[in-house]
């Protein structure tokens, strides 16, 4: 017979406290009016702010999002692969939580990409029944550690650095392959930068750091900061100005380089909005639609419609302020547009412009005339919108 030794109560208690604590996540589909999205990590902060606001709505929507990479926001519709695992959602106080997707997976209600879906590998056209809904604009930044002395880069330099690899590209000071930080070809940032430098996305070189935040961490901890370079969405770069800096970018056929903002330390995105800074894209929402092009799911139609202007905003969702504060640009503040990703620009005038309000909110100052009614505005800027006189 094997004799059992009973542990003292005090030791048994210690052992109990040493057991790992198991926290069970809530099922995503059990949350109030869940809207499940998949896509890139650059858009996650924006969705988090919107999700927090809508969580407190009298008719709440729970914004749920999984961020494995931009192109994985369209592939579930292309190859009918369900999304599995966990996703994030936001409480009314902004707390980010985790929920479990169904074990068998789920077809997402929407995909959110920072570039057009047809730029993703294997996606030659949108699948039947999937609509494309452009939203606010994000720009893309080539970034270096703050301890780097570099201030600008040209499209030609990017072509050699990321097209050949640092050591072979031989563009000083970015000549160390281990300090060339990159993403994989599912990243919207990679695709946009590749288009801006005429590099096939599948040929893009560099150490894949997987996420935007890892990009920031890798650069900030570089042991050779003068040779380190990476890229991310500008709103992520802006949030991390304590450790990284956006390089001014000189596009092909430009004679000088421009920052996204009018100055290196500004937040007005003036050079994006007027077309001087070339690396920008609208966010794209993709969702199942009916024969008229209308999003089928009512909750998804509400969420996407808030971004596109097709749905009236509830009082608890100050979307214009959220978009601006996040570092993205509402379409109403843009003065140029393009029909193809990182393609030719043309003049653009939104039906309800908000450029003056954007400047005031984003940078704290504007030259526009403040107003409360149209009567206070001039012939040159006759319409009072969001407290400022606009062109129409």
C-alpha cells in the first residue's frame, strides 16, 4: 500500500494561491449588438475611440475588432475562411477587453483596410456581394529613432533601401540589414510605401516586426539608431513622437521633401490635405451588400454609415472630433483626392467642407473667420460650418 502524506494546511493554502488564475473571456456574440471587424492594426485606435462612445449609446453597438493585418480584412470574403480566436472590444470608459469568437469561426461583419483590397496578394477583384466604403484618410510615415540625425528621405532612396535591402541598397546611413525594420505583405503600410517607391510588395525587404507597436519598440531600442529606419501609419508615429520621428518624404518628380504636417512638430496635416505629401490613403470598409449596394446587416450599416456620412450621428458620437484627435483626416478636410492608391492627385472640394474646423481642432489655430451664422461670413467664404466660415 502506498502511504499518502497529508500536507500541512498552511502549505496547502500556499499551493492554492500559486495556481494560475483562469479568466474566461465573454463570447463576442453575447455582447450587445456586436459588430465584428477584421483588418489592420493602424485603424485599431480609431475604432477603439468610436467603440467606447457607442458602448454608452441608448442603442449601443459593441465594436469588436481583430487586427491580424490589413489584407486579412478582405480574405475571409475571398476564400470563405471564417475568423477564429479572440478579438477586442471597448467599454464606455475606453477600457479594452477581450472576447471569444465562436469555436467554428465567424464571417466578419466588415473588413477595414488602409489600402484598396485589390492590392492584396491573390485579390484580383472584390468578391460578388461585397461593397467598398471609403472613410477618413490616413497617411504613412517613414520613421527613425529620435536620436537619428536624419530628417528626410526620397522615393529613390526608399527604392534602393527596401527594394534591395540595406546592405545591397547602399543608401547611407541605412546600410545595416538588422536595422531595416519592415512588415509582411499583408500590411497596408508596406503596400502604401511600396507603391510610393515603386517596389513590388512581395519584394519588400527588411526585418518583419509584425505590428505597428513592435515597429515603434524596435526603433526606440535600436543599438544603431543612425542606421535604423521603419514605417507606420502617421497617427501611430504621432502618438509616439517621444521616441520616433517622421521623415520628410520626397516623391518621384518632386524637387523637395515634405512632412505630413506643415512643420516637423505640427499636427495640421497641411501637406497631406493639399497634396504635397504623397503617402496617404483613405481607410476602406468592406462589407456584404444587397443588390442595391446597401450593407445588409443593420448594425454594420450603422457603424460604417457613421464614417461615410450615410447615417446620422447620435449625440454621444462626436465622430469628427474623434477622427481629428486620432490623427486621421476626415474627407471634408481634404483639398485633393485620388482614385487609385498612391496614384495621381486632383483637386477636391467636399460637399460640406470642414478644413477650418480641422485646422483649429488639430493644431489649435486657424486663419479662418469664426462664426455662428452665415451672416457673419464673407463672399469668399460664405458658409458657417462647425463654427468657421467655409468656401461653401
